[in-house]
C-alpha cells in the first residue's frame, strides 16, 4: 500500500491542483489541504498557477529552496531519490524555506528566477508541521507509545549517518541513511518588488528575489539536517531511544537438591526474583512444572502481583521425591516481562528406603445399622506395601471391645512384595442391639506395626411377627361354593422394620382355599395388616392347607393351619 501524506499549504495565490494519479485538493481562501499518495519513480501532477497551466509527468519532482524570511517551512530537494519525502529540520527557525514546484512535460525541471516562482512557492509551517507529525505518528505506532521530545533522537540518528554516502546528490537506492545531507542551492525566495530587501533583476518584473543562505555539508541554517528518509527513520528509531519495560533476573537459575529418601521432604531453597527493568513488573504466577513436578513443592513465597523497579521477592522450593532416581522439574514464573515465562531448573535424586512400610486404606469403617444376628454387606480394606522391600505379615486379627460382632475374610498371605497389595473383607454381624466397636489389626515387620482399622456399627433388635391365630377350621361348606372369610392379623412386635417376603398357600390342598391380604412389603414396629382366608371345597371330602408368611423375623416362616370339609 502506498503511503498517504497530508500537506497543509498556506498559499492564497494557488487556486487549484489536480493529480492524475490520486492527489485530492480542496481550496479555501487561505488554506489548501493536499492528500498525496506518493508512488516511487513517478508523480503525475497538473498545476494551475495564476491562470497558467503547467503539467509535470517526470521521474522526479524537482524542488528548490528559495530565499525568504521569518518562517520555517517544509522542503523537498531536487536531487532526492524518487519517492522519498523530505523535510528540512532547520534549528534556527528564522528563515522562510518553501516548496518550489517546478514542472515540465519533457525535460528535467530547473529553477530560474524567470519562472513564476512566487506562484510555485508553496509551504510554511502549515506544510512542515503536519508532514513531520505524520512521520512522528508512524514512529509512535512503531514504538507502541508516544515518544515525547524527539530532538535527542533526531541528532543521535543524524550522527550515525555517513555524510559522504548520505548526500542527497549521490545517495544510492536501498541505503540506510536517516537524513540526506543537502549541499547544493540556497533558500532564496520570491518577493514582491518594493518590499524590504527585495531585489528585482529586470525592471518591470512582477517578482523579485529575497536572498538567503546557501546550503553546505552537515547541519546548516538553510537545510537543517537535510531531507528525511521516513522509512529508515521510523525503523531505526528504536536504536537510539531507551524504552521503558520490566525485566526479570532470577537468582539462582537452577536448584540442585541433595539425594533424599522417597517421601521425605527436604529443607527449602530460595529463588530470588528481581525486577531489573525500568518499569513495574506484573507477576501472574509461580508454579512447578515439568516431568517430575509432583516431586517438588512451592512451599512459600513473598511475591505479590507486582514488583517495583529494582525490587525483589523470593519463592521457597522443597524437594519431596515421589520415586527413586533422578528427578527434574522447573519453577516457572509468568509475568509481563520479555521472555515470560522464565524458568529455574530443579533437580534432585530420590533414594529408595530400606525400611518396610505398610498402609491400610481406609483407616476406619462405619457399618450401617444392622439387625442383630444378620450379616451386613462386606467392606474392603486394602493392605499395600508402599516401601521398596518385602513386608512380612505375621497375623491379621479382629479385636476390640465387641470383636465377636465383626468378621474378616482376607486374601493376604504371609508376605507382601514392594508395591503389592491385598484385600481384607470386613462384615458386621451384631450380637446385641447396641453401638458396637472393634478393630482389624495387621501385625508385620513394617514401621508402625500393628497397623489398625477402626470398626463401628449399631445392632438393632430383630423384628418379631405375631399372628392373631395359628389355625383356622372352617365349617362344613357345600362343594363348589366359598365360605365366609376368616381374618388373620399380622403384627410387628419388634423394634425394627419387618420385611414381608411372601404370603402364600401351601400344603396338601392349597387350591381349595382362597387368600386375600392388605399387607404391603414392610411393617413398621407395632404396625399390623390383615390376611383374609376362605374355604372353597371342590368335592364332598376333608381338605387341609397352610397359610405361610415369610419375613425377616427370627421365626420365619410363620404359618397358620387351615382345615375344612366339603359336602
């Protein structure tokens, strides 16, 4: 994309400027705004000045400094490489430098005082200021912030240029120059005859010349530092300015821990974080990362969320090897400095322990309330050798106050290899309706033997089913008919819920009796339900059967004897 440049020209004499390639102008009484799209090697201009039409279609725009006074203006030099946009940095501020647009259809443009110089002299601070502001805007964008007073940087960049190769007359394409030193011509400007110090060459001329200074090598009041290569200036700016940014210095950059027994925690080592930059440092996090991150601990820190310039904070790191062998990780510091996240290398060696170790999981079991005499579902205890040598198992026994209310069935043998495990299956079979406790103890050659698991549970009284009768003798009933129903009341006489599994007719002649009940699946303590039984003989003979009730009571199944005669 071609660069867009805005030029403001105070020139009441210029009426209109039209660019065939894209320069757009709007004219007011005193202000002409020119937005130029500059293209290397070509500029197509059509200039109308004082009613005279001049057309330029050349490989360069030729311009000169013309003598003047009391203004500091933008300049374009005749010998600039095509497409370069130049500005004079005239430190004196007391001279009237200006654009001189000289245009020609066929030949290079050469300025003479016989040309309409007054009409062609365009410029003023209204040209220089916005053009330089545009260049500084590019610099600010490149640097990411406003650069403030630019004078120091200008002179530092100029000092880097080699005058002999950065001369505007002989500079080569693709150069690294920041400024093109203008060493030819002067800053004479047109003037109105009769004005102070205005020299008229020919009597009757409508335009005179106000003499000025001639340009010379290096800085001068005529051309200042010279014209600007805006592209180089923008890209070279960072080389001469000091940027403000945080920076991180870590001390030390690595931590080595002594060989440590697996599972043992070392003393902490400190890492110091210092803001060695020129702006506040924002700290996001300090974390342990890497292959064996679980073997290293960030145990403490004095760091907050920010660190002032020159300030320090510390992070404490400990080593707790999770396995034997060489272990590595990193302390990673995330922040807003360049190079984030910074890292401190962590290393240590885990040493296998020679002492047998054994763990039981879980260390306590609480069984749900269970009916006295009933065995609960089993709970699993895992016995694991967490050491590096074989553990010898001497005994596994249930003990404690109510040991007889707990049962154990295990898969463990007499030894357990390093890293191996076995299971113990524990059950609760209360011997009394009360809160009961016990332990399962594993005796071995490991540290802390015997290891124990606490056992607890509550025994509840068994439900007791009571029947209102245990037999029913039906009156003689005509075969093929059904007698009146007889009721059997079922009552839960215990303190626990009674579960009714089934109510059925069994025995010799169950099909000659009929049963209907109001009972559900359970009976709460003291609750009851009714079972209705009727006699329906199939023939004139004697019949017997049994009403059978299955439940979770101690006497289950309970039964009622049934008899009757058909006629």
